[in-house]
């Protein structure tokens, strides 16, 4: 008898990762929305701030390269992260950071 694919270890791990990422993204939504609601003021350099918020739209394809350059083994923070045995690239923290970066403009613009 063959088991259903959804109860295999890889499928369960993928579902757990999806739920963790969803929860962290939801926390991002709550905190940024709350901060944005509290700070509905005009800033002197607001256009620059809005440009920074829109960066993920412009560079979503290049984000993968930037991400590896920052957190990869030969990246800016790679040596320090390896020395402290911290895994970001290809790990749960990296997936959460990428999700927050990509969804941030949608949250901040509302």
C-alpha cells in the first residue's frame, strides 16, 4: 500500500516552513501597519522614503544577487556569520527576510 505524499517528511517540513514564513510575514504586516498608522505625518524628504519603499518592486529580480552578496560565504557578512555559526542563506531566517523584503511595499503603501 502506498502512502499519501502529504504525510511524507519532506512535505511536512515544507508545510511547516510555509507556516513559519506566513506567521513572520503577518507580524511584519501588523508592526508596519501600526507604525504607519501612528505616523501619518509629512516628512521633509518623503519622496526619498517612498523611493526606498518601492525598491523591492524595481529590484525584485536582482534581490537574489544582492542577498547572496550580503549573506553568502564570500559576502560582506558571510565571514562573520560563519564564525558565529549563524545560517541565513538557504535557511529559515533567509526565507523570512526575503519574504518581508518583497512584501514590504504592499504593507507600507496601505
